[in-house]
């Protein structure tokens, strides 16, 4: 009887030790995974090359976009992600993706999107390109294997697509690109001639819409 009791105690002790070791290993794994995630999320994402000039909207185009939620939201999001971390990029692209989901749902239900319905085909096409870029970028930043160069390329294209959208919006109210540029220069001189955050390009060729989209 004592012998059986000894082996039972020995068996229970072994099982306890194994379970304790397993729990400890699991705890260590969780900590390591959390540390790895923190390191990955702090990865710098910077785009500075091949960017189109930051185009301003003319007064007419700006006035027409004030109640257009898709545009005003993108206008706030995109400047914050030229130089950022993966963590912030995930947050901002999550907001942008949700914005397009709401837009699509509203269009499907035929409610709440009066401004979008009135957009001309050229502007709608630019919005569709941006939506596609947001979805692609959202997929890239959530992949298990992180490809920073691919993310930065897609982010550059997203920025340039937004400039294309603004160009189309400006062209809607101008007879030519030259006329649009002249209006922008006059408005900039009147408002703040020293403001360098939004540049009026001197060469109309720099404003051409991307051909590969």
C-alpha cells in the first residue's frame, strides 16, 4: 500500500512539474510574441521619392467638397502617413477602409450620399482608384511577412492618386490646366504667399494623371 502511494505521489509530482513547465513556456511565448509585435509595429514607413506635388483645390472646387465626407476625411488622413510607423499606418488605413465601407453601404441602400451621386465620371474614377489603393495597402500592412518596400510603393501611389483626384476636381471648374494654375497662384498670393505646405506647380506636365491606373 505504501509503495502504491509512493508511486502515486511521484506520478502526480511529475505531472505537476510538466504542467508548470508548459505554462511557463507558454507565458514566455506570449511575451516574445508581444515584443515582436511591438517591434514590427514601430517599423518606420517613409515615402519621399516619386511623389507628385501637393496640389491645392481652387476656391470653387474647395467649396464644392466641404460637405463631401469621403474627400474631407482623406484630406485629413493622407498627410499624416507620409512619414509614420506601421502602427499608425494600420490605424489610419483602418479608418480609410471603414470610410469606403460606409460609402459603399450608403450607395447600396441609396441613402446618405447625395454629393457622391452628383460627381462627374472622371472624379468618380479617381475615387475608385483611391479606394483600390487603400484596400491593397490595408492587405499589405496586415500580412504576416512584412514587405516595407512594397508598402512604401503603394503608399506613394495612394498619395499620387489623391493628387490626381484633386486635379480632376479642379478641372471640373476650369477651362484648362493653365487657367486652373493661374487661379491657384492668385488665390495663394491673396491668402498666404509664404505658405510652402501646398505648392502650386509651375509646370502643367507635373499634374498629369497617372497613366497606369
